[in-house]
């Protein structure tokens, strides 16, 4: 495990006893999720680096020794345990009533999928809830969903903690459905949403290879409401999360 500070010279990782001809790995300079610098935790198996809070699950402290991110850690037989809230509450002093929910392996699978989506450059518009200042968004979208809400529901302390992988996948699909409902089909954000959904579906099959998934619940009630408001001339602006603009190049931001 290495900790790097953005702005310094790139770190080079090389295992003990490696030969002179061994391939060296250069870690990235910015957090794989938020693309900002600061004190970053380096994965010992891939170039990605993370803030403790940006990694999924969020970490409570910098680990000692080698460390693997959720994208590299084995979901069935993890090489290490994380110092995270879920690990602590599942210990000897775990509160009663927390035995329900995802199995440990399914929990790790859902965390891996969420981190895969969060690290995708197209995911920026989905990281946080749509701003309350976005006119009419919450009139059109009755069940908002974003990655921060999904992360919260992966926490075993949450009363809304996921109880099955289907429950988790349903929220991911809802997030993309909201994007398709609110944004014009040819808009940059809608196109990003479709591409990100295709990415998620491909990774879903990799992470849950033996599971068949029911088709997404494609309720069109929100679509009808949207069309009604649009005909009335109510829709005047797109929804933009706080501090975000558009998905352009390496930039982060957009609508939901």
C-alpha cells in the first residue's frame, strides 16, 4: 500500500525481489472517482488511486501493508478485509437486527459494480442528486435516484439497505430510466446515460455470471407526466447537479 499526494512526482510500484526487467506500474495522479487530488490511496494491483471516502466501500483509515481496491479484490475469497463501517458493524458488537440484507459475497459484488460505474468518465452527472434549483425535475421524476443514494443503501446501517442483488439492480436501472425520461434523447446527457447503462449491463453479466436478471420495470407514468408538462411549456431548463456542467472530454458534470 502506498499513499500519494497529488502534485508530487508519480509513484512507481515494484514488488520486493522483482527483477530488473519486471514491469513497473505507475499510479494515476488523481482519484479515479472524483478526479481530484489530495491524499490518495494506491491500489497495489492496478494504477487507480482513491480518496478514502470515494472508494466503495468508503474506508475509515489508511491500511497498513498491501492494499487492493474493490475492482481488484476477489469477491468470493477476498484477499483482505477493509476497515469500513460495514465491517465494523458486522463484528462482535454488531447491533441486533442487522442479519438481513445482502450476503457478504453479493455485498462485495454490488460494491464492485457501483465503483466500476463511478469510475467511468460518463458517470459524473449521476454522482449526486439533481439540484433542488432545477425547475420541474422533481415534478417529472417522482422517484429520483443517483449513485450517492445507492452508496448509502449499500451501508448496512441504512434502514433501506439492499436485501437482494435484484433490489440493487432495480435502483441502478431506475437511475438510467430517470435520465432517459427527463433529458431529450439526442442530448449529451441522455447519450452518456445510454452508454453508461450499456457499460453497466456488460459488467453486471461479468460480476454475476450465473444469475439471470428480469427486464427493467419500464413504467411510463413519469414519461406521460413529462409529455404533459412539455406540451404545457413547463419545461424550460435541464437539471444540473450542484457544481456540474456538461460531460465534455475529461470534465465532469451534466443533467439527470
